C-alpha cells in the first residue's frame, strides 16, 4: 500500500512540475534577460549634451532599449515571436522586424495579385508599376527590392552569426551610414551595428539661426535654430518687415493693409499687403490699332495686342483664305465642312458653318462592349446590350453581374468578413484574393488596476507579460488600513497589513503597538501523527482575528523607596527594592534611615513589605553656634534647634588688661561695650606712643591724632630735635647736618683708620710666627723657641675724651630741636 501511494504521489508531482514549466514558457520568453539602464545612458551620454533633436534621439534609444532588454518582438505576418537566431528583414521606413520567409511570401503574393489585375478579355490598359508594400507602414517597394538574403542592420554582413554579447541580428562593426540624406551633413554613424534609425548627428558645426542674425557652434543635427528675436525680413509687399520671432521657412503673409490699384489702374482701394495683384470688374475697352474694335478682356496689365478681327482670315471650314481689315468680316462659303469628327474617322457632311460640328450620323455595324451582339446604329451613339457578365471578379469568389461588361470586371465591393489570425476580429477590407492582412488593431495588456498597459498586436495577449505598474494598488484592506499599506499595483493577494493595531488595552490604557492582526491568515497543521498515508491531512488556512499580544510598552516604575526609576514591560511592571539604604529623614530630622529600600506608607498591593523607618539613637550632631565649643544640653539627637548654652567663659577685654566672665549665650551676642574694660587702651599706636582711647575693638589710631613730641636725628645721627609725632609721620620734618657733624665724621674716620692699621699689624705678626714655626719643622733641628714680646698700644683716654665728638653732636641736635619747637 505504501509503495502504491509513493508511485501515485510521484506521478502527481511530475504532472504538477510539467504544468508549471508550461506556464513559465507561456508567461515569459526564452530571450528575457536582465537589462541595465546605465548601458544606454553611457552610449547616449555624448548625444544628450549640447542640444540636438531629442525626438529622433528618443526614437533610436527606444528601439535600442527594446533590442537590449530581450523583450519578444512579434512578426505581424505570422503573429509569432521573432527569436534571436531567426533570419529577419527590417523595413527602412518604420524599422519593424519580420521573418525573412514571411516577408518573401508576402511580397511575392502581393506582386502576383497586382499582375492579375491587368489581365482581361480586352488588353487595353495603361502600364502600371508593380510594387509591394510593408505590412505595417504600407511603404512601397519595387519588385527588385524583394529581400533575398538575411543581412545585418547596417547591411554589411550577410547571415550574421548569433553572438551572446552582441545585439541580435547585428555584425558588431561600426554602422557607417550617412546621418543625413541631403548635403547638409556628411558625417557617418559611429555606433556599432544597431536596429532602428541612426541617432542625430552629434558633431559640432558653425550654425546660423533661421533669420541669419546669430551664429554659434551647435550640433550638426540642429544646425539651425530660433534666436528668439524678431525676424525683420522684408515681406513681399516691400513696405513692411516681418515682426514674428525668428522662424523656419518663409515669413507669414503681411497683416497690414495699404492703398493698392488694380492691374488696369482704374480703381484704388485698401487691401491686405499679402494680396498685391487684383482685378476689377470692368472691361479694358481700350481701342485696338484698327480704331473700330475695343479690347474685351477684363482688367489686365500690359498691351492689349493686335485686333483679332484683322489680318489673314479663313472661312470656318478653312477652304477660303484672304486678307481683311476692320471693319470687314469673313463669311461662310458654300462648300462642305469636311472636318473629321473627334470621336470617329468620318468627316462632317454639313455646309461650312461656324461653331462645333453636329454629331456623326453615319450608320455602321457596331458591337456592344461585351462583343456579343451587333447592330447598325449612328456612329456617334454608344451600343450596350442587356446581357449580364458571367465572369468572376478578382476576389475569385463573387460574379461580376454587370450588363455588357467589357471583360475588365470592376473590383469586388463586398466585405471580406473572414476571421483574422487573432481569432477575435474579421477582415473589414473589400473582398480580395489571397490571405488577409494581419489584424490592424492593437490590444491592451493591462495591469490589475487597468491604469497601466502596453499595446501589442491583436492576438498576442496570452503570450505577453503584463506591464509593471507603479500606481498604488486599489484593493481595499478589510481592516480598513489603507494609508499605512500603500504599495504598487500587483497580481495575486495583497501583502499582509503592516499598519499598527493601535487598539486600547483595558488594563493599562495603552495602545497596541503590534502589526495589525484583525484579519490574519493562519495555517492549521495536523497535530496528531497519521497512522496511515490516507489519514494525512493537508494544512488548512483560515483568516481569523487574533487577540492583541501583551503590552510591551516600557513603563517607568519606581522602587519601594523611590530612589530610582526602572523601565519594564507594561504587562510585567511592578515595584521592587533597589538594594540601597532608605535615606528618608528620621523624626530627628538630622539623620536618615539606614534600612534597605522599603515603602514609605502602607500599600495593599505589597502587604509584606515594611513601611516604617527605624528610630534614631545617636547623639545630637547639630552644628554648634560660632565660638561655642560645648555639647548640646539635651545630649540625644532631637528635632529643631538646640537650647541656648549657659556655660560661663573667661574672655579678655579688647586691650587685654582685664578678664571678663560671660555666659556662652551672651558671648555670642556680646557688643563692643560689654567686652570693653572702660579704661585707657594699653596698646601702642603705629608711631610707638600709647593709644589715648578707652578700651576698644579694632586697630588703634582710628579717629585720633598723636600730638606727642618725637626726636628726629640728622642723617649722620649727630644732631637731634623734637617735633610733633603727626608731623614726623607725614614726612614734613627733616634735620640737616652742620659743621659739628662733619667734624665728628672726620674723627670717626681717623679712629677707624687707626683701628685698621692696628689690626693689620696684628695680622702680620701672626703670619710671621706661623712662618717661623713652619721653617723650624722643615729644618729638623730642635731649637729653642723664644717667644717674642708683642707691644700692644693701649688707649688710656677716658670716656669723655674718647667720645667727645659724638656727645657734642647730640647736644647740638637736641638744642636745635628745642629751639625749633618753641619758635614754631
């Protein structure tokens, strides 16, 4: 049983694969290849710059794009696809492709049909040029131009081989065709062998605008252009200039009016300048040279000429001629007219007459047009019998039926009405011989929304892939999300909805951020393992509405103690301890709780979590007031400020002479009066005298002037005088040296020189002793060292004698100061 099942499944898979391959061949061509737009952009890069004919360039570009892209091309004769390896022929006018065999058959059939039209019972016909035409554009070709060989597009190579890296049906060489038929452009196409027309000439030449005013270098294909200035060419009226913008071709007719005279000059009227020649309705009436007749012509220019009634004249039959002058006139003669009728070989039997001859009345044996009956009738009359023609018209189906037909049966006037190869329409042309023309109609292969389409020959719809549409899809989603699911037109089911659900959750009041799940295609697979192969059930799909997933929106959640904020998914969000200390101020308001993170108040959602802080057991740690070094009287940590400190402190007064006893509380708020001993300040001023103020705070000397006497010495210190301390501090008092100071300086100088001399002698004596001792040690002999006596000069003067000069100087200075004080 299992083997039979496997065989049946294998056959089913094989048939399915064959069906898919057939559909793939129908939906796509074997020649389809990917196409890169940048290839053509690089080829036409130089052509697109600098202007030129964009229309011709786009035409060449489209044909090249069609050839490179590999899209299937349809032969309009056989309605079949043209492959890369097929031999083709290209029309030189519309550049359409056809199978070589199809176009050869088409051209031969057309020429044979044209040749049959000239054959009939009576072979009297004008020679016609036998031609055949292109099935698409109806461009005429001669019999000699019937294609015999398969050539490349440029016509250089016969039977070009297929190359995978070249455009199909090309030789790969430079095209080399002339880019212009006339003499304006002598350049050749530089592209490789290509389908369609050659692009406009890209060479740069010296061009001139249409009106001839502007010259510049332009593309050879656009050698003339409009300079957008007024033309200003002289119009045919010779009076006005063209006021139109520089244009191609001749100037438009002049729009102005002017006073113009007729050709004879009899009348003048205002007429448009573009119609210079006009005739009035009057006869010329100018007399001829004969003087008897006048010109009967309507308004004309130039001379009237000679009189038509004078000169050598003949009778109407031409038998008699003579010279006459006006006002004479020649009359008819008595002879027979004898002129030959225009329609037959008989002569006119009437007398000489004026005007045309009467119809020929000679009886002859005349056959009808179909040569069936004979009858004697006047020569000028036409003989037609009543016999109907039994011939077949050129279509080969319908009889002629015309009375007395000459054998050249007229073309069939009935409609062909045969079914064309497309299978939808019928031939609407006049009944003809041979195969019908291809269906001229075009069918549209549209996308799903019918907005984008491609036109293909009728009958090729099933073999053409639908075009890619860039317009938005018009199919509405059942969920209603249209703006969020904008996509281009397509075949098959629309892609799943990509919009956001945005429904409101009932628990958290958030919006669902998942992709729309109102109409979701769900596949149901068989869960239970089948016991036998026939119990295997294929998966079933069903469109159902799915509930919104749990809310994943991040929510900010604080810990128990509100120390930090954590983001958690909404559906699992909850308060947790952060692991830090509580840090909440205790009742003492000085310290914080040291327990781990806990609630501040009772919460029914967290009944097992503590919500009270531990009481404070520390000493008071509040900062004491300034200058207070005692502890708080309450000892333990307490809320609010500490009580005032009543401890006594010994404090010195400002001057430091007396000690004061004040409580710590009073000391912190003591004033200057409380800290003063109420006695004279014992401190000295900057000048060295005692402060005269009562014990006070701050530095001495403020708001007071020292009036005590101060001694001032001269620069050498010999003289001294007394002055007020304030004057000395200001630097206004100076004491100059006198003669006693100079004498004192001289005495000091002499004494100093004497002292230096004495010291020098002592130094020399000391050196001499050291030298003798050194020599004695070097000699090795022990000689008795005799110490020499040193005579020291002693000063036996008393103090008065020794220092009389300095004492005298000081006395002089003091006496001078006293004298200065009392005199001032």
